[in-house]
């Protein structure tokens, strides 16, 4: 087989997959419509029965006895029809479930059966690219490599789409520097933008934290797809990429992250805008748009799995703006498990040299001692307590400037300690945690939460948060 045969074979395989999935989805859609129609019929039949019962209820005259008998027969007939309709609904649901099962099994099988041979083609072509080839052969091998990579991406998209529909999709979150992530993508796409003569610009909000808890592979895929599409469909003018923080919730230790990709490209018609995120729509667009719609469909579903969404603003021939928004992205808290290169350079005596009081509520001896020792050479007074009861008793007669407390102590007994601290002290509270803040209920005193520190504590982070909050209390 020559190089073109490989490319054609791959394309044919992919469109066979697309065709199969479209057939299955159309079958599911038709069954869903049928089920809805049958349920509507059942509703109408029940309404008729109620109407007949009303007629019988008002039939009191003996001369109308025959009419009542007729009405009873009609009710019995309607009830029999309802039973028959229920059986039809049950059968239709069974067919829809079977179609979904067939599609799920299909994707489970192709995951390895299809990915493995295509991956082999990609790897072999990548090795061939490292050898000395004639210009023509080099070009053909490059085409095979690019086509194979694209097919792998599309197969992965189809598998992700199937997982989301089955409810088996799982995010793999870890600390990610999104600023570097988007910078690397823009750097990789810059040559293509320059080749097309486009103004290609990236703006990053300084307020956005360096490290966020995200599924790096999925976020990178969404970033790449939106930026790549903008360059692909823009033939003159500009592509502007903007990554910003559009809100912060200190109590939840989260930010709202927004990526905007705006271009002056071909734009999207109103009709196509309704279908752009649906791979299975009967779009009038050419076959080239299938890959784009598949990617966007998967990106949007995964964005929703992350608690966000992707929106589109566009006018035909006037360009487009895609907005990828994640509403509650947890900030990755650094800890002493990572290196603290600046620990020896920290001068805690700079923190409120005129004096002040710090309170620690922590049942772990090591954490209490670390915080107390950090402020040893300062003019600050440190009150250290193992239990919340002793700390609250001390607060009745002592004014403090900042409270460091274990988060589990704060939220125990329906936030009882947190509520009490809020009531008797105006001091900002910094939580000490070993786990994610996500899902923690801190709303009862959210305005008092000044930040979070991850255990084992990082001295540089302890310094920064102390300096920030104690200076604001001066």
C-alpha cells in the first residue's frame, strides 16, 4: 500500500465509525420521540377517563341509567387501552436502552482494536521522519503522520463523548500552571498565524493564580482546539487570546477562570450556530466541518463536567468569539511537600513589628509548633490551643489579629466553631487543611475566611498570608 492508501483507509474507517454512531443516535432519538408521544397519549386517555367519571357522577336520574352503563363500558375500554400503551412504552424504552448498550459496547471494542493499529502507523511514520528522505517521500510521510494524529484525536474525542453519555467519564485533577499551558499552546501556533499574516496576541490576567487544580489534558485539549480553529478559519485580520480571572471566592478557595478566543475570521451563520456543538446534527456544512464539530461537541460536554461551559458569539463574515468558562476552579495550595527554596530568606520580624496577637487552634502538635516557632523572633504574641473550647474561652477576654485553625475543627458540628468565632471575634480566619476545600461548607462565615494553608505548612506561604492580613489590620 502506498502513502495515499493509508490516508484514505484511515479516513474511511473514521467515517464508518461516524456513520454507525449517527445511526445509533438517530435510533435513540426516534425512540425517545416515540416514548414521549406514547406518554402523551396515556395522559390524554387518563383525562378522558376522568371526564367519563364526571359524567357518571352527575347521572342521578334513573332514566339515565343506560347512559351510565355506556360510560362505564367506555371507561373499561380506555383502561384497557392505557394498559396496552404502557406495554408499548416499556418496549420502546427497552429498544432505546439496547441501542445505548450496543453503542457503549462498540466504543469499548474500538478503543483498542482501532487505536492500536493507527497508533502503530503514527509511530512508524514518526520514525521515518527522522531519516534522510527525498523531499517527496518526506512530504508523504508527514501527511501520513498528520492524518494519523488527527484520526487518533478524533477517536479519543468519540471515546470521551461516549464516556460522558454513559456517566463513566472521570476528571484527573492535579496542580496545573494554566498561564504556562496557554503560553505553550500560543507558541506552538504562532508560526501558522505568522504564515497567514495574522495579528496573534495573548493577554493573561496577573490576578489569575499560577497553580489551579484541573485535568491538564482536557483543559489543554479545549485551549488547543479553540485557538487552532480560530487560526484555521481566519484568513486575514487577527486572533486574540485572553485568559482572565473573572471572580474569586476566598472561602471556597476558588476562582472563575475564563478563556476568550476572538477572531476576525469567516464567522458562523445563525443556523450553523445552533448546530456547531452537535456532531450528530444534519448540518449543511461540508465534511471538513465534522472534525471541528466533533471536537467542539466533546469540549462543551467536558467543560460542563468540569462545572463550566463553552459559549459562542458570532456573525457570519464578521468573526467569532468562543468563551470557555470554569466557574469554581480550586486554587492549588502549596505545601512543604514541595520544596521551599525561600524558607531561609524569610524574615518574620517584618510582620507587624509594633506587635499583635495570633491564635492557633490545631490538634496536631507539629503544625502548632511550626507556626509558633515561625513567629518566635517577632514582637507578635502567639496563643496556641489544641481544642476549640479553650480557644473560644480565651477569646472572650483577648483580642487577636488573626486566627489559624484546622478546617475540620471549624466545620465540625454544623460549623458550630466557625459561627462562634465569627460572633465573638472580628479577626480574619486562615484555615489549615490536608485536603481539598471543594465541598467544604464555610458559607456561614465566608466574609471572615481570609485564606487557606495546606499541611504540612510551607513557611513562605505562612509568611505571605500573615503579612497580607496583619497589615490590613493596622
